C-alpha cells in the first residue's frame, strides 16, 4: 500500500500553495504600506493581512484596493 508516499505532483502543489501563502501576504503588506487610505483603514488592512494571511490578502486585493486614495 502506498498511502504514505507523496508523488512529484503532490510536492508541486504543496510548494505552490506554500508560495502563495507566503508571497501574497508580503505583496499585500508592501502595497498597503506604500499607499494612503482614509482614516484607520491602513491599520485595519495590515491587521487583517497579518492575522488572516492568505484569506486576508485575497480580501485586500478584491476589496481593499478600491479604498486607496489615489
């Protein structure tokens, strides 16, 4: 039985998801720090991305970028 074996495709998927889990929050935090927001929105978005890494980053890129001051 090969239940404990991990193949190359599984390793590739694990690396992709780990990369997304590390890279997306870093990119989101850099984008948040570089831009201006109204009121305390910058602090709120930083906390969301820090505490909810992947989900917070996705939320920021879908909702938070619209709240920036251009």
